[in-house]
């Protein structure tokens, strides 16, 4: 078993028995779900809107090279810089280089999962730069020295009491856990960072090919401040973020907001076109876009799973997933959590180390049901499992167990024998009181659960007695 898999199991066991943690995230997710259902009702046809979004993203992926080049040309025609990064290292080094060339000391960041994916902050900080996360949730987890817990709501696992305690320790001046007071404190602190920031780094919700513009959605306005106040603005985006036309945002923006948080539209929907032009007062002097591949072109070449690149990172599949709701975001140990993370991470970070995530699913299909761009998530999880088995990434004991199981299932006599043996073993375990001990063959189950009663007779025997004449 890989180290990542062992860590996943350890954290999952810890979190599923932490009732306070489960209560906090369920409370958060339930309120999102209520808003999400109300939001869907505002559409005259929510299913048609999902179809349209899936079509737009599929069209973009079918001509990804053309749309990216179109985007690049337009950005460059306005004086912007576009850098193609094939991996995390190239992307990180490019940003560091821009910062060094411009003597940047202080960086302000708007929410960006790609910067988490490439671990940008540690490199900048190692090189003496001060980095400020300005999205409130990101700011909170940065103060805790933690990665984001959820791709949309990074501090979902914290109650307002937790946040008040954290602010008191790190900022001071907290007199209650009243959310408006906590927000005012964070705002006061972040305002200083906004005015002192020399470089702003943002993500991109969409890259608009025909307009050469970057769409950034935030609820706090921090995105606009990061993209317009500092001298330099750097956009970090995965190559799959490109969409063909500006008018596509008319569908994508409301669908993204509704699927993610139940809002009609995100509070601030911003389009950034580049550096300020002669005569303009506002805006950065330099504008850079880093287009990150990092395994995405390989996924694009995989015709079976290419549609994973349609993801608009709304977070709906995380909220719907019964596994995520119990183990929580940090248990995954990955940048992208929940069903989309379990599908995507083996492609980005290797199937040997991360195939276990595809097994952390009941395959109930709730994720596929909610995905606004109709990614067939639970079937992709199944395909990842198949790929893991075929590539030999699963342990030999598991492969052997399934071989024996298959052998038993292919004969009625062997099936009966195995059923009888299993009942005998379970009876012995219960009779000897071995449940929950090291001798219990089902220890992993019975440590947290009451083992089921063992029936006296098999289903086949009961059926015969009742119906066979
Ligand atoms: S896979 Fe679908 S539901 Fe999940 S984050 Fe991406 S777009 Fe949203």
C-alpha cells in the first residue's frame, strides 16, 4: 500500500469518529444544498443549462490548441505576456523570475487552486517574499498553516468559534465570535496588504479565447483588488480553462454560481483584459498569464476520460459525496478533493501512489447527478479502479482475494461451501467475543461497528423451505 493510501486510511478513521468535525461540515454543506436547490429553481430549465455548459466545454476541448493560441494572440496584441508551463516547476520558476526581476517583496493572492497544485507559496516564501492570501477562507487556512479544505470553501471545517480563537491568537482584538466582527478584523488587516502588494496573483475561472480576457469570480471583491492594485498581475490557469466565446459566460457564470454556492451569480464577476493602456489610470503595468499543462494534455489524449477536463471547479460533487461528508477534505491529502479529486489526482500525480482514492467511493453516482458539466464521475472512478488493477498497482493480497472470490462464484457448489464457511467463522468470532480485537478477522469493520447477526441458515435454505414443494 502506498504511503498516501496509508495516510488516507489513518486520517479517514480519525475523522469519521470525530463527531464535532462531522457536525461542522454537515452544517456547512446542508446550508449550501438548500441554497443550491433554490438556485436551480430560478432556471427555466436547469437540465438544459447543464447540457449547454457541457457542450461549451466539450467544444473547447475538441479544439483546445486553436482556442489557446487565439487567447494567446489576443493577450499579446495588448502587450501581455503568456508563458506555457509544461509542469509545476516551470510555472513556479516563471513567477519567481518575474518577481525577482521587478524587486517584488510582497505578493497578494486571490483564490487559485492551480497555485495550490504547483505549491507556489512555499517557493516564494523560501525566496524571502511575503505572500498574503486575500480570500477570507484562504486567509484563515493560511493563518492555520493548512491547505484549503474544499475547492470552493477552504475553511468549511471551522466553526466561527474556531475562527475567533485563531484570530485572537494571530491578530488580536477579538471580543466575540460574531461573524461581522471577525470579517471586519480580517478586512482591516487585508486592506494593509492590498495597498502594500507589489504583485497580484489570481486564478482564472475561464480564459475567453475570442476576447483574450480572463474571467475571475469572487464573492469578496478581493479578486478585483489583486488584479488592479499591484504593479504586476500574474494569472495562473490550467490549459483546460479556455472557452471559445465571451457570450458563453452568459450560461457558464450563472451555472457555476448556482452549482457552487446556490447564488444566482457570484458577487463579483470580473473580466481582465491586460495591463493598463496609455491614458488609463487604473490597472497593473505588467500582465502575465501562465498556462499550466502538468499532465492535462495526457488526460486530453485519453478519449475515455477526457471529459474530466470540463470541470469548472464548482465543488458540487464534493458536497454531494457521502465519503467527503464523512472523511472531510484534508483526509484526501491532495489539492483537489472529493470525487473530482479522486478521478483527477491519479492522472496528475500517478496511479501507483493515488489509485486508492478511486476506491474511496460507494459509486452511488450522487456526484455525476449534480455535476453541472455532466462529467460521468462515478464511471471514471470505476475506470480508474480497472486501470489500477491492470497496471498492477493493487496489492497482491487483494488480487488473490478476488481470484478466489471469482472461482467461488462460478460454481453453485463452491458458492454454498463458501457461504457455510463464512457463517461458521463469523459465529466463532462472535461466540469467542473476539470482535474489536486483533484476532477479529473483520477488525477494521467491527472496531467502529456492531457486526451483523449471523443467520442460522442460508438464503437458499430459507427459500427452499418456504417455496419448494
Ligand atoms: S466535477 Fe463537476 S461537480 Fe465536481 S467540481 Fe468539477 S464541475 Fe463541479
